[in-house]
């Protein structure tokens, strides 16, 4: 039975998910999110400098870096999605005007002109879902009219003039539709889109949802499927969560959201990478099997920087024994993390810190202090305990196979 299940996962489930990951819309949104990471890293720099400011009061306030980088991320996303989509469709002449149109339409639905009541969080992580929807709409409509022209191919009108007139139709359609919904019907489209995706945030903050999301990450990764596949959905939730925590901290309130990149990737759950593989990597260094030991040595430096593709693809992926161990990690460790954070025993991160490649527990201490360091130590020890029996069996099998090969 187990063999059939594994064969189905390998031959049917995994290829299907890989096809989804190659979908043009998934790729387009993922590219847009990844292209904004340098700005999130600048926001992380602001966090480090702000921490120094607590000890050196004479330092200037560096939070402005965050306001004008991560604080504008939705505005950037709504430009990048149409831009990237046109690139992938090989419609390069449309990429700039498509991106600009996306920005204009987004500004319209958030009613940017209403400065007295305008919520500036809509420009940052608070508007991520709306920016993705508007970006996709702009890309779709602009691409539908990419080959439309008022002029014949042999027209004497210069190409750039033809392009100006030809692009007016989709721009008018998009902006008129936005104006009709928001101003004529007086419908708050921005809030409507945000409310549609609010249940996703609630699921991530529930005990079962938090554990399930991390388990899925480990489950997929154990089959060699990158967790980037659901990055377009998960990343906006995580960014919105940390933005809410930052806003709460600024208002003197406690942070409440734990489904954030800071919790999952940087402070607690991805020690060595998704699946918490650093402890396994350290065990590999003392393996009896020469093959396992060599993988451990080759993977150590990347693992210390939370890059675990070498050890995952070199030993875990499609290895039923270690796959099962990673699945157990994906259940037990988020349970402990959830309890520690939601109980108030450990400080919930309230600052953006996108330096996921910083060796553990650097990010843990920066984000959660001493209480976070204690939780990290607990997770590290338990992770080792969970990996150890599976590692011993795997090492024994590999060592025996190598010994038999030498005897032959």
C-alpha cells in the first residue's frame, strides 16, 4: 500500500504540481514578488539600525527606510505583474504602458486623492492582495488588445504614434471600469478584494492552519517540489501579518500575527532551511557511510545560511525514510512554535527582517530576544531527536551497502 502511494506521489502528484508551478500566471506573480525582495531587505536594514538606536539615542530615526521601501510594495507589485506578463508573452512594446496602467488603476480603487481619509498601508503590505488582482486584470486586458490596431500594416503613420493610439482602448476600458465601480456605483472595491482574502489570513493564524501550512511546505519539499509553488498566495499573507505587527507596535499594542516570514523562515522553523535540516546535516558529518558524510560536508556551509537544496536533493527527496522524518518535523515543530508564541511566553516578532540567509539564531535574537533564543534551543534539540533514529537507520543501510560493494 505504501509503495503504491509513493508511486502515485512520484508519477502523478509531483508532475501535476510542477506543471502548476510553470503556469504563466504563477510565474508572473512569483517574479513580481521576488523582484521586490531587495526593498524588503532594505526594510530589514532599518530594523537593525532601529535596534541600535535603542542603545544610541543620538542616531537618526531610520524607520523611514521601511516606509519608502516595504511601505510601497503594493504599488510596485501592481506595476511589475503586467510588466512581467508582457515580457513572458513576448509583448515587450506593451510592458511599460501595461505596468503604468496597473498603477493608475490601483491608485483609483484605493482612492488616492482622498488624502484626509486615505490609509497609507494600502500602498504597502496591507494592499498586497488587491494589487495582485488589479495587476492581473491590467495584464489580461492589455494583452487582449496587444495585436489590435487602428491602422493598417502599410500605414505611413510612425510606429510610436500608432502604439500611442492603439494602447488607448485597453487603458480606457480599464480606467472606465474602475471609475464606474468605485465612483459611479460608490463601491469600495479595495475593501471587497481584501475581505475576499481575509479568511486565508485567519486560517494561517489558527492552530490547525499554521501547522498545516508548514507541513505542506515540508511535504512538497520532500518530493523535490519547491515551496515557491504557493509563494504567490503565502507571501502576501506573511507580509500583511508582519505589517500588522509593526503597526500594532507603533501604536503601543502587542504583536499578534505569527504567520509571517519572520516567524516561519527566519526565527524558528527553517533552521538550515525548510524542514529544519541543519541538525540532520550535523549528523551527516559523523556518519559511518562515506557517501552520507561527503554530502554532509558539501552541504554544511549552505545549510548554515539556510540553503538546504544540497542536502535535500542529495538525500531526503524521494527517500521514503527521510521523507517521513521531514513530515514529522513539519508537524511537531510548528505545534511547539505556535504554543510558545500564542501563549505569550515568547515574543512575537514585530519588525520586518528579510535576511532569511542570516545564520540561526541571529534573526531569532533580533526579532524575539532571549525568549526567542530559548524557543530556538528547544526546537533545535527536538529537531535533532526527531531526525536521529531515521538518520541512524539510513546511515546503517548506506554503510552496509558500501561495505558489500567493496567486498564484491
